[in-house]
C-alpha cells in the first residue's frame, strides 16, 4: 500500500520500476482507512465498502491484470474507476 506523503514509498516505487521495468503495473494501491478496517469486520474491502478509494484501486488493478493478459477488451479510457 502506497503513501505518497512518505519519501520511502516513493523510493520503493522507483526501485521496483527500475528493477522490474515493464512487469510493474500502473495501478497503485494507496493507503486507505477502509482497507485497514475491512479485515477487522472479516470482509474483503469490496464487500465492506465497494465505493471506497481502496476498493476502486483494487478493481483498477484487476482490470489492468486482465488487460495485460488480453483476457478483456476494456478500452484504456474505461480502465479507471473513480
């Protein structure tokens, strides 16, 4: 989970991108209160709060994964859920 306010998070992303290059997804999972709360309720974030920023980030990652594996025909303009 990424926190843009932390220098360490930014450094880690830079190093991961440098080392793994094209294998790195564009989607980033930001730190989010709902993501932290969901496990304590025994639910995945999509069932706990499907409209949260964290849930949308995971949906975007899933879409990107499907697109990279050519398992879907989702257009790039439709990729991001806000």
